[in-house]
């Protein structure tokens, strides 16, 4: 489809997923490339995770006599992390709604802060998990299997850390510049990343934790 | 001009100017001419290599159907439609259904034929597939080191380095592994190469049709001694092979712990021979081992420690010439020698 | 070493200097290799010093900073990419000449040590792929693609700067490895376990890892940038099926970059974890599996082949059409064939390791999938021939490269099919036959494409034609040099000579090796011809100026603007009604028109982000290579702060006033009117100032 011919026809949802809504039509128009570009980046990132998942699966047998999933994983902790991350996606959704339908900065900031707190809580539980794995001898240098685990799961954690830093930076931008177009598209893109990380985590939870314990 | 006419012209040119082919195909001409004294599979000594040479030419012949028109017609078109020429000029002509059909159909047809051919030949020449023959296959186990090969004859209880001796007309079943990095085992005159990997076994089946001496080599770069990782394959008749086995049993030195340590160190075959105290003036620097511990190949493959106490081997006959890069280990050093992996490289401790 | 020095310098010591080993070991071999390595290091140091002195002497630091290094202009970034590519090309060709010289005298010896030879083939391959081919095609696409789709810049100009910075950092790292040696000896593919810490503890593999990783990140960002630009920034009326073929191939390449680069990031990242944090992904012990690396590498490696070859396909499509004075034959079919190739390129990676012991089913399936690629490629070749058929062919310099390409490329295709036949591959895999094959694809394919693009678009970028006499000499040297250097390698491969051998013991190899060595010298002569061509062209730039902008009677949009184009490319974004937009305008006598009205133009503002990320990227990579952790952490923090701070900036654009646009445009139109239109027969003379005569006589429409 040509952007030139159809530009006038296209309204408020030229990219799938979240959008700024009719209240911000012009900003969306000028910033559309940014959001589209971010989607494309997400596709590339997804390949990264996909390959690590595939590598993980091929390394399942490579425990080399070391501890395996059954000795190392605790379903309870993984489940808590899953719930935290799912809830954080909902709260980010609330933030997006606040951005889309109201020019209500306070509400938006509150939801973003709740999301940030949940993100940090997730990281806390994840690190606690790694710590207990280390205590049980589950270090990456122990076996190929553990190496594969520690190349996949912490990469997700690093992404979440990056997303949290970005969120803080956006809050800072909002404090300096107010709720202007770059902040809005920033929130929009961060939302995509946040939900994406949620989906990746679902994959990790099902494949690594549930699959490993079943 | 009609559509058919255009197409006809384009296709008709094929026969005219074989002269243009000459410079480009020169290497091919040279190749087919001097195949007789070339090393490698152009001068095959086994049925696998012979089949491979045949496939090579079949594929070339089929692909030439697409290639030759390009090589002949490009210069013709260049000349006929040159800027100062008077040929017809149609700057807006951009499509002909007939030409499109022809130029999709011909490659599709060729690839279809090739596909059937490739499917069948790949299965027929699968290196894992045993070669049929009147005689039972001879088992040989190959271990790759930096930068030499160890050939174990499990049924005969002997092993050699620097020279692989095989009986003519008898299928050989190789099992291969590497005690170090990735390598590729290859005897071009006989047939396929196969990768050799640590902790894994690959298989290869070959057969020599004629007696002779053929080059064998490693094809996968593995460090500074890579180009020296070679051996001679000697294909001999059955009597000579039995002689070889007998002689090796009598003259070989036992493959014991200290001999193994020397093999596993970095260095080529000649270095190892020298470190084992052998005369290296012999051009191939052949090393013969007998007896060889049972199941050595699988122990190496699994990377588990070799239990030398159960193997009934006496100390090697160490000679005086130890001036090579390989340091002969002290014979009493038993504590660190249990793992064949540990001797050659900086080794990480296996247990955390 | 004391704790303090090791804290500062990590494991970098005096022995990293290329002449250090020479001081201890006085053997002839050690001295020869030490002198060669020191000479190379000296050239790097002198080159940098000379550049610094020259810029200072000319007083151009400010100009360099504000007009080039911080410029977000896609045209300047493209040119800088190409400059990197040409510098690295020169180094890698010299390395190739050394390797050929070594092998020419390599019967049972030679003058290079095995270690030195290992570094040479590793840097040659790594540079040619990641720091010659990739920057070259990125540069050309960067320059040309926005002009062809009627855009003023890429979608993300600052990200474009960052891509350039990362590629420059990677290239700089490989250059630094000449001064502070060694580089890896693991080949450009870096197969573990050979590249694992236990077998290769030195800094060499780390240099390779980080240089490649920097380049990969750069290419991923570039791919995203190109794809978004093509999807979102086309001029009104420029539907996908009106895009020039070069833009189509740029789109396919961009998509391949987006999906093809992550596997390499994963492969090098995991190998780095193995080397730095004692992971066991690809080690020989504790459950590591090197086959995963091989799969990951080639899941990148095969799409990469088409990342490299598709843009040249697009370039040749433009060149065949332009210099045949004729519309491209089978435009849609070419587009479809390009897409087929792009998709199929993801399905064939296993043919790089048929010998690893998979079942015959798998090998046969991948062999057949590989052969399928031959179909659309064959169709493309015939389409190009039919483009020339019934045209009026001018054998200009780009066209000589194109003809060389089409004749040699089909031979490379043929040997590709041979390699794709698993049963034959078992014989020629890892041999010089394979080396000959991929050089046969990459030199006539990629490199001829890039050189022909340079000759084609240089007048657009700089406003004067490249001198043709030296251009022809370069082109013929390339074609002849290629044939001499690589056809013998086919024969040597069939004789079973392994690749990467520093020496050999078969006297039968010698005549072929000497021929190949002579070929390498002819290629070196080709490089010299290119440099002379550039020099002569700059000297005669006034006589050959083509300010009017259309020296070749071009067909696509970029020829309808001045040479060099203004920074905003188009005073008014054009409306597109057909393919070959500019040719259509000229046919209708509507070229070179003034618009009804001019508007202010908003362009991206200068930014130092590219420079900052380039420097911090280089510092991090260098620190990681030599274990200087303070440098890694410091540079990492600077990167983070810079990125966050950039987010707080709000003046990211600057405005060019309508009156200035109008003045510039009308000045150019006036010049075009004053330019004498010329016939194509005068194309290569000094009377070609960039304005062709309207519709060519003798045409039967």
C-alpha cells in the first residue's frame, strides 16, 4: 500500500496495537515512523529470543551430571514473577488508557510508577531465584544446560532492567518538558516493549519452568 | 516482428559462436585434459570417489544448459545492439510472455531433474551407508589430535599413526572422533570427507579399488600445524595386510599412559614419532602400537579418564632422540595423567 | 606485572607490539614476519598521523566536525561508509597479495609463519565481509535509496549516525589489532571449540568477537532504518511497484538484515559468555555443543550472502537499463525473483556443513533447497540480457563491470550448484574449490556491483564524472585479475588442497599457485588504477563537471536533481506517476521544472551521537579485548548517559527557509538551461555537463 495515496484515508490506527487515539491525531501522524520502527526492532529482538529458546531446547540434555531443572527451579517463585509481570502489563495498560483518553498527567504518572514498582519487584524475585540456584550449585560454568539457561533468562531480566531505566528517563522527561509529543511516543514505544517482554516471559515460564518441572 | 520471431532469434543464437566460450571454459578444458595425473578424485581410486567424479560432470552438464546461452549470447547482444549499430531499437519493450515462460521453465526443469538426481545420489553416497561387498567390512577407529591422526584397528588390537594401511577391495567402516577441536578427515582419492568432533562419533565408509599410496589429510583448520596433519593411505592386498598386522603386533610399542600423553600433546606426527624415540628418517614417520587398550576409542570419545591399570601394557621403548618440541613426560607422573583431555591444553577443572 | 598496572592495562603488555617477538627470537622466519607485521603497524600509525597533520594543516577540523562527523545527512553518512569500505578494501587486498605470495612459494615452506598466515586469512575474511562489503553496500544504499524514493532523509538520521559510528568502531578495532597484536587465527567464521578460551587464550579471538559484534549491531540498526524509510517515506504516488529495482533490492536486503543479523549476535554473544564468564555453550566439555554455534553462524551466514548480493543485483538492473537506453525487461518478474531469493535464503543454511554427519534426508533436502535459488537467479540473468536486447548499448565503465559480472557470475552459480550437491560437496568442501566459488560470487557479484555503482553515482554525489580511461583499466584489471587468481583455485580444490593451508607438499600445485599469485598482482594493479582514477578525476573535476545532474540520461528520480544534490534533496517532494519517474518526465518534456510554490523545509539537526557512540563502542570493545574493566565500565556509563540525555533534547530539527530553497533551485534551473544538451555519443567527453538531448533518435516506440 502506498503511503502517499492513502495517507488521507488512514485514520488513527496505522500501526497495530496501542495508539494515541483521535485526541492526538497530528502527533501520531508525525511520530508514526518512530512507532513503526520500534515494531520492526521488536521483530529483530524476537528473533534473538527465539534463537536462544531453540538453543536452550537443544541443550536440555547437556547437564553433564550437574543439577537439572528439578533440583534448581521453584515453581512458586517463578509463578510469583509471572503474576507480577502480568499485573505490570495491566497497569501499563491503565497508563496507556490514561494517556489515550485523558490529558490526565497525575493518573498517568501514578500508573507508570506502579508499573515501575512491579518491574523492580520482578527483578528482585528473579535475582533471588538466581541466588538460590547458585547456592544449589546451579552456576553457568557447571554445565552446558545451565549456560543455556543463564544466557536466556537473564537476557530477559536485562531487557526489563533497560525498560525500567527507560521508564525513569521518561518520567524525568515528563517533569522537564511536560507531556509533549516525544514523551507520548516514548510511552507508546515503551508500552510495546513492556508487553513484548511479558510475552517472552510467558514463553520462559512455560518452556523453561513448567517444561523443566513437568 | 512477431512475438515468436523475437523469441526465435533469441534462442537461435545459441549455435553460432562457440569461440566466445573458449577463454571462460579454459580451466574446464584443462581439467578434463590433465585428470589422469591429478591427485584427488579426478583420478579416483575407490568406488565412492569415482561416483563423485561422475556426479561432478553430470551436474556441470545439466547446469551448462543455462550457462552456455548466457556466455554465448551476451557478447552477441553486445555487438548487435551496440550504440553505433543499426539494429532495431525499442526502448519501451519490456515484456514477452513466451520468453518469460521459457526462462522460468528451463531452470525449473533443470532443477527438477537435478533434485531427483541429488536425492538419489545423496542417499546412495551417504558416508554413513555401509558399502556392499563380498568381504566383511574392516573396522577402523580414527581419533584426531592436534595435528595428527591415530588409527585404531580394534579387531586386530593394533594402532598406527602417520600411515593408514587398508586392504584393497574390502569395505572399510570408519568411526571417528576428535580428542581436540573440530577437524575433517579426508582421503580424496577414495571418497568423502567427514567432520570429526570432540565427544561425538561420525562414520564413514570407503573402499579402495586399486592398490597404491594415497594422500590423506585434515580439511578443517585447527591451528598452526594444520597443514602438516597428513598421512599416507596404503591400500594393499589381503596377504600384505595380514603381514602388516603381524609385523605391527611384533614391532609395535605398547600404547600405554606415557605414549598416550605424547600423542595427546600438540605437534605433528613426526614430532610424536621423535618423542617416542623412533627413527623419523623414514619418510612417513610411521608409528606402530600394539597392544592397544580395549575400548580406548570410546573412552576418548566420552572424555572419561582412562584406567591404565587394567591395560596390560609395558613401558614404551624410549630412545635417545627427544629433541623435539614435545617434551616427554616423566614416567612417574600419574596424578594428572588420568584424563586424556587434560594433557594437551590448558584445561579447566571439570568439577566446580 | 604489578597489580596497579594490570588494573590499568589489563593483560595488555609489551609483547603485544608486533616487533616484540622478533627481539627474543632471531631466526630468519621470526625476523621476516616481525618486519612485515611492524611495517603494517607502522602504516596504520603513519596513516593516522598523516590524516591528523593534513586536517590540521588545512585548518579543517571545524569543517570536518560540523559538515561531516556530526552531519545527519544520509548522503554524507553514505559517503563516509564508502570511505571506510575503501580503506579496509585496500588493507584486505594487500593481505590477500601476501597470502597468495606465500602460497606461490609455499611448497614445503614459504616466508610466513603459520600463526601469521592464520591472522591474515582471518582478518582478510572478516574485513572483506564486515568492514568492506557491508559498509560499501550500506553506503551506496544510504546515498541512493532516499533519492530514488523522493525522500529527504532516512527515517532515523541519528540512528544512521550511530550505525556509522559502530561500523567505524569495529573497523578501527581491526586496525588497532595490527599495532597491538595479535588478531584471531580462527577464520572469519570463528568456529569453536578452536576459538574457545581453552584452545585460544590470547586476545586475538576477542578482537574478532567484538569487531564482528560491533558491525552486527550496526547492520541491524541499518536494516531497520532502511526498511522503515522505504515503507514510510516514499514520495506520493511512489507505490511499491513503482519503486526502482535498486530500492527493491535495498528493501529485501534491509529485511534480511533485520532477521539475519540476530543469529550472529547470538552466536558471538554466547561465544563471548563462554570466553569471559566460563559458560559452556560450545566447549568440548561439560555438555557444550559446538554444532549449535555452526547452526547459528550459518543461520546468519546464508542470509548474509544475499544481503551482500541483492544490492548489486539492483545496481546492475539500473545500469543495464540506463546504458541500454531501454526500460528494464520484466520489472515485476525481477521483483518477484528478488523476493524469492530473499525468502529462500533462510532455508538453506545447512549446505555450509553437509559433512557434519547429518542424515542423507537432511542433506538432500537442503541441497535441493539450495538449487531452488538458482531458478530466480537464472531468471534474473536472462532478464538482464533481455534488457540489453533491442537496446542501444553504451559500453561505459559501469557497463564493463556489469558485463564482467554477468559472464563470470553464471560460472560461480554453476560451481555453487556443484557445491550444493551433497555427494560432490563431500569432496570439495573445505577445499580451495569452495574459496574459488565464493570469491567468484563476491568479486564479480558484490565488488563489481559496488565499483560499478561508484562509477555510476559518483557524478551524482560529487558533481563530476570519474575519469574513464583509468576506469576502464581498473575494470579490465579486475576482470582479468579475478580470472587469473581464482580459476586456478578451482583446479587446486579439485586436487584436494585444503583452504587455509600455509604450505603444501604436492609439486603439482605449484604452477596453479603461481598463476593465482600473478592474478593477485593484477588485482593489486586494479586497486592502483582505482586510486589513480580517483586522483585524475579530482584533478580534472572542472572539465568533467555535471552540475545539471543527468550525465547518463538516467531513468530514476535521483537524476532529476542537481549534482551534488542540495542537503534536502528535493525542493518540493515530487509526485510519481510511473516507474522510471524521471525518464517519463523527460519523455513528456516535463523535466527540470520550477514548482508553483516553495515551503520551509525541516531537516534533522546536527548531532554528536554517532561520534559519541562510536568512541564509547570502540573503548568498550578495546577494554573487553584486553580486560581493562575500568574502560569497559566507564565507556558503558558514558553511552547510557548520552542516550538518556539525548532523550531530553527537544531541538532535533532545523528549518531551511523557503526563500533559500527557491534561490538554490532557481540557480540550478538557470544552469541547466545554460547547459548544452548532448547526444549519448558524447557521454564520455568533456562536453557532458549533465543534460541529455530529449528522446533519442531512431527509437521505435
